[in-house]
């Protein structure tokens, strides 16, 4: 039976000081029992001799220093895992909130997990089809990759996240595919949108949802992605599934980190975020990947809103260092009605060349990808010149490129949030657009592919 302490010295906001404790360790879970018999959870943030500073998961209202007692449970936060988690909705600390039964765990796993040893990683190389042309065709996602989406406030990243979660699949195999979806600091309305969207399409059956609402405590927000990744590790490395982890919104997570850090009176770093934020984010992101000797994999799409649309802000900046590329959403495209408004030129998947080509997607993928990038970049330049100098100042070929850029945005990038395109459809649309340009302009494509596809779609 854990020892009980009645030595609460003070309660300040979400923090509480307990004196005279023995054998308590950092990050240990505790329970506070109020005079009414109600219990609340807390965890140890700091130990100084025999004093323990604990953070409350729920509110401090009603805690009386003289007749409340604290028990330390001798373990860190754990998640009971089982395959029955698929199709279920949990709160940020792993309690079911979908009116279903409690999960009977096959195992209990520490939510802090371990980042994967680099020597135990196998290289990401299999293609994952998201059904979104701007990702599959130009910034291809491969199994085991970490590919964040950089959005901005007011842009429809939630719709894109739900679309990828519904549509993503590993092609040509009967391998088990699952989605773990972690939502941090979102509104009830957004939470409802995700749950209903998955239920309508039946995607809920292969999805585990962890939902932390904006009015839930900050400390719970810090636990939510760790819960989700623990569930993903179990499904991937114990049950041989291919798991896609989508986490939204990392900005809310980092703000919770800053809030807890400020409550502990730590020295702030850039823009008030704690100096260890890089390490903290890396501890999350590095849990994705593939392991030697294991069939399963964890692929991760973290989503973050860039404060003030600034990609040099610490959150997108640090995320960009740790992950393999980024998908950037554009306010200009959003205003033009392009859905999803993915800006393909500054977007990048550093592993795209590993997941495409013969036997993975199609032999012409690499050539068309390069040509589409080049043609779109030239088309955008031509459109900028047109704005400054007028259409009359442009050559015929530049006018053609400007038309190509418009068609590319409207037909290739813009597909709505309910269209699921196969990679063949995406490549064929690319050929149809490239056929607007004279064959002599397509210098990045092999003649054999031009003979096979130019003007045929």
C-alpha cells in the first residue's frame, strides 16, 4: 500500500508542494484524496531533498492543505494497450470517451517510450498513397518518414488531416494499416468534426483517436502525443501493423510546454519557450520509423500552425530540423479557392526519391515530378511578370507557361477534400497538363516516356 502524506505545504495554480516525502522519483504519478473522498491525479515535476513539487492534472479547486492526502503510486504514466483500441476514442490520458467499455489491456506500456536507436532503424522506402496529388505526385510520403504539415491560423489543415487519415493506404498488399490520431488543444467543434468524419466513411474502424480539448489541463496536453505514440508503437512493433500517426496541433502542445515551464519558474529560451523544446520535440518525432527485424512501421504527420505565418518561429523551425521535409499550406492559394491549398514549390519531402519509380509507383514518376516542378516555377515567374509588365510584354511560350501554372493549381493541386486519387490518376493528370506545353520544352523527361504518354491523356 503506498504511503500517504498529509504534508501539503502550498498550492499555487496547477502546482502543489508536498513536504517530508521519501523514495519519490521524477515523473512519478500520484493521487490526491480530498476530504470528500474525491481523488485527483498529479505527477512529480521536481524533487528537492524531501520536498516534492507536483503538477495537478485536474483543477486545484477544493484542495484543503490540512485534510487532503497525497499518495505516490511508484510508477510513471502508463497506457493499457490492446488491439481493441482500434475504432475507439480516448481523452488525452487514455480514458475512453466514446461510451464504449473499458479496454482490457494485453500490456501496460510507459508512455515516455524510447526514441529508436539509429543503428536499429531500417531505411524508409515504401510508398504510402494518401490520395492527395500534391503529396503523392510531388512530395511523396514513404513508410517510416516524418513529414510535417506547416499551416497558418484559419487555413483548412484540419480538413487535410482528416482526408489523409481516411484515405492513406499501403498499396498492393494486404498488410494491416492503422491510423493513430492525436488532437491537442482543439475545440469541441473540431473534435466532433474529426470523429464524425471518420465514422461517416468507416475509417474509424482502423483508427485510434486521442482527443485533448482546449479546456483540458496543459499537463494532459503534454501527455496526449505520448499516449498516441505508445499506442502506435504497440500496433506497429508488437502487432506488425503499418501505422500512420497524425498529430494536430503541435503549436498547442508547445504552448502547453511553455505554460508548464513558466509555472516551474524555469529560465525561458526563444520567445518564452523552454530551452529544452528541441529535445522534447525530438523525443516525440524520433519515435517514428522502421526497425530492423520488425515488419511494422510508424509514419508520422505532425501538423502545426505557424504563429503569424512565420516559418522562422521556433516551433516550425525546430520541427523542420528534426523531420524529413514539410508540406506548406498557402494563404494565397486558399484565397483563390484551391483545396487543399498546398504550395508545392517550398514544400519538400526529403525521401520522395526513395519511394517512387518502377515497382513502387510508376517508371515515369521521377521525370514527370521534376518537369512539373520546373514548369510550375517558370509559370509562376511568368505570371509575376504579367502583373508588372502586362500580358503584351510576354512571349508566346511564357503566356503558355502562365496558363499551365493556373491549370496546374486548378486541376492538379485542387481536388477537394473528398477525392481519393490513385497514383496512376495523379500521374495521368500531370501528363495531361504537361501536354499543354510543346514537346521540345519537356527537357527533363526521357524520350521513351514522352513517346508513351505525351498527348495521350
